[in-house]
């Protein structure tokens, strides 16, 4: 059982992180509790990461599953600052591929891996739905919300830059990634496109998914993803982690090859 921070410790840490953000005195600070305790992480990240409370339901399911699959490959699509890549590395899954399209996020991702002496295969590109091409990626101050789809949340009058994009099937064909056992998919409304570009990989390797859907960006994308994965024989479990606003839903997705051996609750 991971030790939890006291309420007073959280209050102190909240003000300390705010001080670092305002003054710029520190850009990286150790996570104070939870499975990633001691990891140096960017101070602009979610406070819950430093408290050890970040997406606890998803984290616990990953830890439980990964303990049985130590030699597996993890593909982190939409890595942001690297929380899930570091989580998999911490629980001894070392073959990790992290994709982050935002240039500033990617620099932080690389620095985080460097500071913590982690060996991760990194790619500064988008993951898409069709082969290899280019996409127009948004550049807003909301670093965790930028996307290449036309987003209801971001609106139309935003700056975009052209970046390379590859589907998972294309990355597999080019041998850029190994056969995945786990895929985290958090791509700000583009998740259905990414799943469509991974159909061959899904059929052949049947990876587990940690799927974040974003109806806040693209209404209907949640149901499209759920229906597609259900049609492929997956069981989807709705996760219970509290989200910042409506239109954000996360699922733990168990492939048909493992459905009989994995207990499923809250199935969709």
C-alpha cells in the first residue's frame, strides 16, 4: 500500500508548486507519493501527480496487469510529459515507445527522461489514421489539449503547424515499434482515427488499451471508439477517475484473447 500525503502536506505542496511556476526557480520537482515517488517531474504538471493521486484507478489496473507481462512492449500515444511511460518503466517494462506531437511538450518529455535516467524510444510526431502524411497541429497555451482535429473546445481561430503523422499500422510496417502488448491512447479527439489506423495491429497482436476519449473536442468520438472496440471483441471498463470537466471518459480495454481470464466490471 502506497503511503498517502496528509491534507496539510498537500496544501504545502500546492503552494510550493505555485511558487515554482510563478518564479521559475525550479522546473522539476520530485513526486512526493505513490508508485512514482522520487521521480523528477515538470512543475507545470497536474498537482495530483505530485500528490501520488493521479488517475489512481487506471494506474492500479496497469500495475496489476503489467506484473504478469514483464517482457511486454508499451506504446504511449500522446505521451505529454511522460507520466505513463515512466509508470511502465518503474514497474519494469523497459521496451517503451512514446509519441508526443507538441514540440514544447516533447522537449519536456526528453528532459524528464534524461533527469530520471530512463531509456525510452521517443518520437516527435502525431499518430494518425492512415499511413504516413502530414497534419495541421494546433499551437495553443493549453499544452495538454492541442490536437490536429477541428476541435469544438479550441475553436477555429487558432495557430496550427504542419507536423508528420503515422498510423500505428504504418509504424509497425516500418518496424519503428515492436509488437505492442499495451497501448495508451490519449490524443485529444483523434482517438477513433488512431484506432482505425491500427486495425491490422489490433487483429494480429490484440493489445490492451488505456483509452481516453474526448467528446469535449469532438462530440460522438467516445461512442465511435466504444462501438469499434466492442465490434472487435474487446471488453471496455469505464474508469472511475474524476475528470476536470465533462466530455472526458477513460476506459480500460481488454482484448478478446484475454477476456476469459480477466475479470471485468463496469463493462460497456
